[in-house]
C-alpha cells in the first residue's frame, strides 16, 4: 500500500469497486480520530450499529441510503451527513458508491 502522506491523490481513485464486496482503506488512524475510504458494490451495506462518536459520511461517487434512528436518507455524489454518536445507523448501496468516513474521538 502506498504512503498517502505528502502525496496528491484523487479520493475517488483510492480503490476500485469489487463485485459483491465492500472495500475499505484507512487514510488516517490516530488516537483522536480516523478517516476511512470505502467502496461499496451495489446492494452491499453495513448492518445497523452504533458508534460512541459523531461520524461524518461524504459521498464521493454513486448513491447510498443511510438510515439513522430508523429514518432513511438518500445521499448522492458530493453530499454528506453526520451520524450522531450513540444513534443506530446503517448504510446500503442503492447504486455502487464510494465514501469517506470521518470520526473524531473527542
């Protein structure tokens, strides 16, 4: 895996879609927070769960349905949403999509 520090990269190019899979790539992993890239194939998703911190999802490509506390939100390219700490949430690929997940732990 190449080092991303002090290198210019397009977010959308960090990983390709893989049929029937979810691809993830950690960009930053620090005690204070994480930034993770994901590529979801159509129909793939993450089942409902909670996290102890707020998390921001930014859609780079495609279309996702993000459900927070039972309320669905449809997000497309260049849209974002903040998932509140301790609220149940789930993600599903309406179309294949790529996203950045940013979680701050403070």
